[in-house]
C-alpha cells in the first residue's frame, strides 16, 4: 500500500477539524503546523488500519451482492431434461 496522500483541500479541511477538536474537547489551541504534523502521523501510523477495515467492509458488501446475483441466475435458469 502506498502512503496516504490528501489533496490540498482535504488536508486543509482535516487540519481545521483537528484544530477544532483540540479547542472544543481539550481546551487547547494548537498551531497549524502541529495539526498538520498530527494528521501526517495518524495517516502514516494508523491509516493502514482504516484502509484495511474499509476494504474488509467493501468485500462484505460485494460478496452479498454477488450472492444475490447468483440467486437471480438460479431463478431464471431453464429446466432441462436429462436422459438417464
């Protein structure tokens, strides 16, 4: 897996959310640089866990849809006569 890269807009939004969290929940004002550093740390150290969970969730959804698709195929299958 490659490193998680955010667009400039995404990174700006995430940094604002980090700063707001620190202000509202921890009553601390952190600098822009500190919030960016924290975002980079979490992306590098924990991003793979979130990524893998998302893949696992997607596999469950895909498997469910494939199961339904197979059921649909069985429903439209034509009967055949076999000579025994």
